[in-house]
C-alpha cells in the first residue's frame, strides 16, 4: 500500500496545537500538585477546612444527609423510569421499589430522630449524576427491549451506589454504637440488595428475549 503524506488543514493544526498545550498543562499541573504536597503518613493530622467533618460522627451525619437527598430525588426519578419501561415485570419491579424508597426516606428520618436531630438533606452529586445518566439513556434509546435494558442498567448503578452507601453508614453506626440507626440502615440495605438481584434477573430475561 502506498503511503500518502497529507498536509494538515489549518483547523487540524490548531486542534493539534491546542491538545498539545492541554497535555503539557495537565502534566505541569499534576507535577505541581504532587510536589506541593508530601504524601500523608499514618497518624498524621492536618487542619481541616471549616465545616469539614471532624470525626466519625460528623462523617456519618454528612452521609445520612447525602443519602436522604438521594432517596428523595429517586422518588421523582423512578416514576419516570417506570413510565418509559415497556416490560410489565420491569414496570412492576420499579413500582415496588418506589414503595420501598418511600420507606427508605422514612427510615432515614427515624435515623436522624434517634440522634435527637431533624432530618436534613444535602445534595449528593454522585446520585445527581446517576439520575442524569438514566435520563440520557431514556432519551437516546428507542422504546422497547433496548430502552428497557438501558433502564435496568441505570437502575442497577443507582442500587449499587445505595448498597455501598448503606453498607458504609451501617459500619459507621456500629462503631458509633448507634443501635437504632444501625437497625434501620441494615433493613434498607437488605431491600436495596434484593432490588439489585431482581434487576439482574430481569436483565437476563430481557436480553435473552431480545436475542431470540
Ligand atoms: Fe433506597
Ligand atoms: Fe434503591
């Protein structure tokens, strides 16, 4: 095969120059950040920003606020997913999980209550991103088995995030000896895991029927 040398267009040269600059910038930034701060050592303490969690109790409460926001957002997002789904089993699974999610919100309120606090929500950027991704998937797919597969995938990412969060919060509650909160968090964790398993089985059925 003959090799042809193409002269790059003005636009191509500009783009290449731009990406090269960006590359150098990224490398320089990485270098600066790395050299600015020495690696942390075990047991080392550093002054935190104001408002930062000072101890495990603070970290636990911050986590509760995040997931409280997330669960309430899910109560708005899940009905849209249900509307977009075509599989009856998937619709049913989502409807059932909406009811469970209402309970998750109530249990979190009880968690705050058990510590003598009023429930407070703080925006959880991770969940906001997962919900946005779910919205895009629904917009970018044709209704039917493919969109159903997309909805299941998006819903499972949400469940996995919830499982990680409730697992962590339960571990914190255990160390902090917050028995009531621990019990409530474990109940929800169990339901999130069950929902995830159901979605896995629905994904298999959906993909198999599509393959047929
Ligand atoms: Fe939940
Ligand atoms: Fe969930």
